[in-house]
């Protein structure tokens, strides 16, 4: 028991030392000893091992002491020690990236999902990864593993997609399929669960402990972090915000835009806005075009989008009342029009919540799915890094 206790203490100390260096960017051994209240011999031993394993490197000297003594050697995190593969399998497109350990996307690829979904999806993923490795001149030994986000309820332990209507998948073994190609550790989760981890790591909530990320696109989903921990629920379906009912009377005649989609998705998603305005105008209109018409004060677009925003605002208000988050982050295609509707949306939320909550647009942009998938890997894999 004593040996296990000592080993556990060493693992904790190693993690703390490494993350102290990551957080502060450059520190001396003496600085680390003071910050973490660890003895100098303990810090020196841990630093020696981290240097040998290339997690850190020694850099230029720090400032001289007041007494003119020897300048301490600085230690910095080696973000290029290893690379990670992030894959976001969406209903419309698949985006892939290779990032360093700081989450910087060093290579990026994208291809249309439906074109490859029923034939060579995983072969195309393999081709894109090989292309990125070649671009960066990386070997398999340089890569730690793979994180994957998918638009559906996912059993994280098994890497099994239980249900993903946008991909027509039920009980689909994504990890097993990828393991036929990649000899790396692979983690698969719902895409918004992945992205909320990315937002917590590198996005608009990196200093928050209670946050909600809501993706508003073809459907509507959310990722929830409570007290710094991702909340998945007892059946991996926490955050399926698209099923929230925001109008008791309208629900009686409700019909989903897509089979398997919930009420809120049917009245406030990008696909709903597109479908409803297209029906009114008698021609196909995308959600992006709908918001362009809204900006021009087109009466039909204003009616359709106001209805969607009213329902979305009530749905978000329900979330804020339940979870009392520090921030709600909006992502997905519809969020690109956030500035057009932000005042209306925030007013609705404030009318129906006991406390005010910050509502912001995602800052991760087009790389959100990649960074989220990488954050998922770092969250699940046993590494000395915190995210």
C-alpha cells in the first residue's frame, strides 16, 4: 500500500509540474518548487524525467537575481513532441486535422459526407490522414492518437454510435471501423460533447467551470460541463436539446423535418428555418439565405426566423434555469448569424430565467470540431496533461 501511495504521489506531482510549465509558458526549477510547494530535489527529479521524455525542453536563461547570481535555466512545454488527429464526422461534411499538443491545427482536410457515406467513408478518412502526415513529414510514432466527434448518441466506452439520424447510423461501430486502419488509441463521442471540451480548453470558456455549448445547425444539440466535468448522462444522451418542447399547443400538430429529430429541432434548427421559408416562397432556400433575407427585412424571412428565435430562446432559458451556467456558447451554422438576432434572443432568455447568464458566439470557428475531437482524446487518454 505504501509503494502504491508513493507511486500515486509521484504521478500527481509529475502532472502538476508539467501543467505548471504549460500554464506559465516558461519557469525555472526554483519557480516550480515555490509555486507547487515541492522540494527542490523532487522537482529536479521530475524535470529530469520530463526532459528525457521530451515533454519539456530547456530554453534561454531567466532574469538574474538581485544579488547578481547565476541566471536560472527556464523550462518550456514541448508542444511539438507529439501530434493528435481530430476528426469531425458531420452530416454534411467530414473535417479532419492534425494538431500539436497545444491544439494548434497544423494541417486540415475536408470532404463531403454524403458522397462517401455508403461506400468509402473510412478509406477517404485514411487518405486524408496520410496526406496530412505527408504534408507535415510525420510518422506513426509521432502521433499519440485519434479523437472523433459524431452527430449522435454515442457509447464512449465502446466507441459505438447508438443513433445518428443525420448519418443513418444505428449501433454503428465507429471505433472498430477506424481500428481497421489506424494503430492508435481512438476515442469517439457525440460531436457537441467533444466541442464543449474544446471550448473549455481553447475557446470562449477556458476560465469557466460551468458551461453549456449549443450547436444550432441541421439539428440542435448541446454539451454540458458541470464543475469542470463533462456530463454525459446515464444513457449517453445528456444534452439532446433538440427534444425540448417549447410550445405545448404546437406540439400536438408537430411533425419533424427529419425522421428521429425532436421538437425544438423541428421549429428552430437551420433545417427547420430552411424548410419553413422554402415552403412559403415556393423555392429552395438555405438557412444562410434565409438570414440574408432577414437582414433585408423580408417579411416571410422575418416571420420564420422570429418564430425560430422565440422557441430557441425559451429552450436556452430552460437550460439556464436548470444548470445555472457561467456562460452559454452558441456554435453551428445558424450561430454565424448571431449578431442579427442576439438582442432578441438574449431578451427572451432574460425574461424567463432567475439569474443572468452570459451568451456568446463560439470563438473556435471552422476548426471547432477538430479541436473538440482532440480535446476529447486528451480528456479520455491517460496523459500527464490537463485540458
